């Protein structure tokens, strides 16, 4: 129940925004709308919009694009299925809102659907919570001519026998009319929404009118009678057994809370009825589910149906666990990690300077995130997924104090920091820190892994950040193997990205295992066998690349033999060194520099270490750091 209380509290903090429509831009540059739904409201995709005057006369009608519409609903209509013809309160399908539906379809078994709709809407209109716009819609639908009006305006289309057409044949009838372009099925499934027209006045649409939202919420509260103990708040309030769906999208039927075991297994003998397992008040259920839906649409990450969500109850905008440090708010920390990873700190003065910078930068980041304004704020981490179409499960949930969450997040990025490059706004951005979970999945399991693989990696990486667990060994091995095979990648930047990720996870692995600290800066004092072999490979790679020049872009021998080198380093090095001789001759004096460097690295290695024992991931750290040092030196010389 703790996650429901967190969601309920979040709704309470942002209730003033209920019914307000916001927009955000998706990855493909499309704008989508989302809203924090008022109590007793849901969303539905509408196909037809009918505009009514205040005296209940049809003013206009048109087919609209598939847009989510906010509409009032009841507990029964929210969970209707099959032949349970229970209507929503105001906006609904043709079979509910059209009094002449049976005339145009001959479906006699659906006659009561409209009568129930009229009775329900009439009860609202005669209550103290009625609204003039709702009254106008009621006066129009009472006439029972809705489909006739739509046919006369060529919105709906009928056959020669006067029935609604079920399909449109483009070969015989020409281009599809708008209604058939919008609908996947027959016209009978069209959803109708109503709006109001007042001459010479700009009217708030019915589905966005907060006065109507509040009026219906108060009206429906009067219909809730039975009180019981709410397991979330501990208060006696009207309860519910039917909880909302449509949490991940408008077509989602999966529910977080449901109980249909009243016959047969009868709750496995553990409970007498569903209330003993979970009893939640109607208000808490509505607010918690609406807050969850709002957060998912607003900032949730969805991978293959699995939702990854991080938010604060007062300040929803929290840095994501799964993201990297390319965000603008982390530029200060990015700079600090770059300083730490590109220099070897040998003096106490250097350590003190960086420690002071660290304190200043952390304070700046906290200020940007308004953390000081929310000292008692909590951060919630929630993962959801559905094993079946009707059941949504909580896979992971944690709540942390904001300072604790921030400390763990920064610790992860410090201990797993390496130099990375990613594309942002069509530009290549360099940053230091831990790679995103998404990038780790791509580096460990191929440049184009399935969504199922990606969501599995993201789920397994969460405890590594929040609980301090070690990175799973199979992810580390996979990242090292793929980084050792440049030929797996079509683009060179894909391999460079995989190499950076492999260095990050290897660095974190050995920090957790032996408290060894590795940096991007070359450590010439490191005499580890694997690290030295990696340095040798980097010198061979840079030597041949310089000899080839910019004109020839083929892989070097060092990259071609990289996989074999990781498995049989001594034997493969002999082959690589033999193939280097022509390039050493071509470079002349420059070749002598690389030859001396190879000799210096070889002199640091013990004789008994020069064997064919397979290398660990540390060789990638040596390779990356040595190559980085050589290229940095070359750039500096060119500038001078």
C-alpha cells in the first residue's frame, strides 16, 4: 500500500492542476497532450464531435482526428465489457447516445443502452450539481435523432435499405469518407463527444471545462454510500471494488488492483472476501490511479510495455536513475568527473582543490533541482509491467529521502565514470560519468537489441544504483566480449560507444571487487599484466593508424586481432608486432618513438606474465587510456 499512498500524496500536492491539459514533445518531434484527470473522470478516443446550442439544437458536426477526450464515468461504466451495456455519463459511443441507434442497425438487444444513458444523464441534470452546458446536451439527445442528423450531414453513411454501412469498398464506391478513415471497424463503433456553441463567445470545451468536472465529481460523490476502513489512509470513507485501468495508454486494460476469485478458488482459502486482502476508498483509488497515469504520460519511460518511473511527491522532476550525465543540470558534475578521470592526483593539494570543487558543484546542482526547497521530500522509484492483458504488477518499488537518493545517484556516477560520447540535438556531446542503462544494454547485447532485452537490463541495473549491488557479471562479460570485437559493428562510432561502456562497467566491477581505482588518464605506474597488454595493443593500433593516414580507413591489425588478442595475448602479440614492421619503416623517426614506447611497456611486465592466459576486462582500460594519451599528445603537438 505504500506506493498507493505515495501516488495519493502526489495527487494531493498537484490537485490544482487537475483537468488542465499539458503538451510535450516526443522523440519523433510530435506533440502529445496529457492531463491530471479529475476524480470520476477518464479518457477515451473520440471520432465525431457534435456542437450543440444552449437550447438543445444541433449547430455543427464533424469527424475529428483520434484525440483523447476527458469524460465523466461511473464505476460500472469504467469496467464494462461484453454485453454489459453500461453507459458513461456524457460522452460515449453511438449505441448509448443515439436514440435512433436501433432504427439504423436493427440491434434490438441494445435498445436499453440508450434508455440507461438518458436516465443517468437526466439524474445529473435534475441534481443541484447540474450545469447549463450539460442540460443543453441532455435536451438534444432526448430528441432521439442523432444518427439521422449525422447522416444528413454526410458524417455517417447508410445502405440502400437505410442501415449503417459496416464497410466501404474503395473499388466500387471511391475514396473512403473521413469516418471510415478514422475507424478500424464499422461505423457503429464511433465515439461521439459533445461541445457547446454560444454566438459571439469563446467557450471552454466541455471536456476541458473545470466547472463541469467539479460539478460531476460532487454529484457522483453523493451516490457513494457505504463506508469502510481504507487501508491506505486509515479513514472510514466510501469504498470501491472497481479500480481504474488505462494506466499506460488509452487502450490499456491492465489493472493494478482487481479481485475476481469469488467463485471456485475463493481467494485460496486465505480470505473470506476481497475486502480482507485490500480495501481502498473510492477517493484514494481515483487519486492514486490518476496520479500514476499522469506521471507515466508526463515522464515515464516505457520499454516493451514495462514502465520505469522516478518522481517526487512535491517536485515530480527528479533526475532519472537510468540516464547519463549529458543533462544540462549535471554539467558541473560532468566537469568535475572529467578533472578526476583525466589527471592522476598525486599531491594532497590537488585532492583538496578537487574536494572543494566537488562541494561547490554539488551545492549548485542541488540549487538547480530546488532540493533545498524540499528538505522533507521523498523520491519514489516504481517499475510496472503486465504479465497478462488484464493484470499490472509492481516489479520494483523504493522510496528514499531526497538527500539519500541524490547521494546514491552521484556515487554511482563517480564510481562508474568514464569518458563517453553521445548524440544530442544532432551534435556529438562528450561527457564523463556512468552510461545510461539503455546504452549499457546496447553495448552488452548488440547495437540493436530487442526491447525485451533492454527492459531486462534496465530492471537488473536499478539495484546497482539504489542498493549498491554489483553489476551482474554476465552484463560485464558481454560488454567486454562485444568491445573486443570491433567487426561486430557497422559504424565505428557504435564500437567506440561500446568500448566506453565496457570500460565503465569493468571499472565499477573492480572497484566493487578489490577497491581498485582506474581513470581515463594513463597510469604509467600500473604494472598489472592485463593493463600492460592493453597498452601494447593501443600503441600498435595508433602506430598503424598514423602510417595509414586519413585516406585509408580500413581496420588496423590491432583491431582485427583484438578478439584473438584477448584470448591468447602472447601468441597474438607476436603476429601483430610482425605485421607492424612495414608501418614502423614508413613512419621513420615517428616510428622510433612508438617502438621505444613498446619496449618501455614490455620492460614493465614480468617474464612469467607474458603468457597466453586470457585477459580480463582490465586490458580494455589500458587500451583506452594509452590510446587516449597518444591522441591527446598528437593534438597538442599539432596545436604547438
